[in-house]
C-alpha cells in the first residue's frame, strides 16, 4: 500500500506543474490533499455506479468544494444524482438546498471544464430543472431557455427543445399571445434544421471514410488489424451522428405537430405581414419567417414570396433555391405558365449545385425529376431521378417516379416490338422501390396494380412466355421480364 501511495504521490507532484485554470491545482494543494481527492472521486464513482446516491453525495460535496477541476463526472452525473436525492428528500428546506446545489453545477461547470461544457447548455438545464422543481418561476425559466437556445443555436439538445417548446405553448395559452409559440417555432425550425444538416454531414463523412478504409483493405494496402482499429472510432462516430439525426427529426416532428393549432397559415400571414416592414432588412429574421412558413406549407402568402425573394437574392443557398423551385412549380400548377415551369427547373438545378449533403442532393434531384416529368421531358426526368439515387440509393420514391414515367409511355412506345412491354419495365421499378424502401412499398404496389400488361394473345403471337427476357425499345431501352 505504501508503495502504491508513493507512486500516486509522484504522479501528482508532476501534475501540479500542469494545473488547470481557473484552479491553482487539479487535485489538491499538496500531496495529502491530492490523495484525499482521488479517494473521494473513487468513492463517488463507486457509490454512483451502485445507485447509492446518498453516500455518493458526500463524496460529491468534497470534490466540488475542494477540487472542482479534478473530475468532470461530478458535473456530468449531477442531473441523475440530484434528481434521485430530490425525489427522496422529505424535508422541504433540505430539498431546496439540493435544488440550489444542482443549479450551482450548471452555473460553474463551463468555468471548470470549458472544453466539455458551455454556458448556454448550463442555462438550458437550469431552465429545464426550474420547470420541474420551481414551477412558480416559469417566466425566469422561459427567459433562460431563450438565452440558452440563442447561445447554443444548432447545438441545443433535443431535451431542451422539448421542454422549451412545451413551456412556450403553456405561456401562449396563459397569456393568449400566439407570437410566443411562433417565436419558439421560428427558433426550432431554424436551428434544428441546421442541427440535422451538421449531423448528416458528419454522418456522411464518416460513411465515406469507412468506404475508403474498406477499399484500402480490399486492395491489400492495410491489414485486418489496421482496418478494425481505424474503423472502430468511425463506426462509433457515425452511430452517434445517426442517433442525433433521428432524435432531432423526432423533436422537430413533435414541435411541428404541437404548433399546428396556434400557427395556421392565416395566423402566420397576419403576424408576419404586420411586422414585415420592421424585419425585411434583417436577413436572419427573414430567414426564420420564410422557413417557418415553408414548413407550415404556407407558401401562397404574398409575405412569404416577398421574404423568400429578398432572401434568395441577398444570400442564395440550397434551401432558398429549393423553396423557390417549390413555389414556382406550384405556381405553374395554378396558371400553367411555361415560364414558371422552366424557372422551377432552373431553381432545382441551383439547389443541386448548392447542396451540402447526399440527402440534400437527392431531394433536389428528385424535385428536378418531378419538374421534368410535368414538362413531359421523360428522359431528363429519369436522368435526374437516377442522380437522386446515386446520392441516396434507398430513395424508393425515385424508383416509383421512374416507374410512373415508364407506365405513362404508351404514346411513346406504341410501335415497340412488344406493344405494352413498357408496363413490364414499370413493374420492375415499382418492385425495386418496395425492395429498397419498405416505407413506400404500399405506394409502389398500388402503382404496380394499375399496370396493364400485354395480352396472352400478344405473347402467344410472339412466342413469349412468363419469365422470358425481352428488350423494351423506344426511349426506355431496357431489358425486362415477361409477366
């Protein structure tokens, strides 16, 4: 034991010279204090892992009072530690002290561990716990949420978004002021979209790196040990990013559903029309307005078009080009003006060029394919759909679109070797859609059920039977299977 203590002391004596600010030391002012600190950290971790929160609290107190820079776990685990202590505490005065201690950890954790915690996230969790434990201070909690979100922006955690939006909804009901929930929705749509974009970029980058590693292994540039070692971190990172994407999308979907009763298109049009002159010079505010209205499918409004036009002219992006394309193709559906359809195609091409992720490339190309389909430019539509599939191979709706193009080719393929063979080619695409994307299987199967294949008489005349391979000519130029 003496030997172990001596080794620990030696390590600590070296670490003093690398003491972390703002602490003048990491573990203790001297070797004895440092050993005591390490003992308390061990005790805390042991009791905490055993869910013995009462005894873990005593060690927590010692570490945070004497060595606040020693161990970030006293801040990371504070939420779970204190919510269990608070739940079990019967004495009201003692309970309030525990709540104060929890809030204190959120106040100071970014000071002692700035590389791991931010002041904004601390404010967010203070607000989160305020509405749990001190409901009479909901106005203060709301202000903290707003400050936290504006500090953290796209780094705001899903749990904070959920709590913030629920409080905004309750305040809207209490004050009968729709602008409260609309402002919260503006922040959510703006920042969560960016959260999803960043996580998607990180995920796709990780997948690309994994594919490169696999290629190196296949080409014998690295061995199995190197492959496993290098891919382990990438797999962990991509898994984490994939979970983030799912959680952020769930959070945004939940918020979209919750805001519906308060933010109808009529309400949004009224609110934004009223304040448009005040915000039209502020691109950030215009962006929030445009995104909010687009998400709510409120694109028929004049104020939406005015805002989108200003935004796209001043700061063109993939999103503004995508929205302009959606607006103009919708306009074409209403007035059949060919200029609108051509403009939509140009906007979607611009959206493709400005896209930052495979997902964005796929969606922009899919909309481009739809626009070409409306224009009856079948070859161009198919090419755009295949470009979408290059970016996102499991995009079932792109295969359905190609199937629809084939199914609607009667006038183009009537002189083919086997009249109606285009229906077999369409069936192939619908089957492919269902195979790569089960979520669109029902739609694909419905479209396939509408097909009318060549008659048995036609097959007999040409000596064809089910299962035979036949070439579909005209513009399709694919082999397919007789059905």
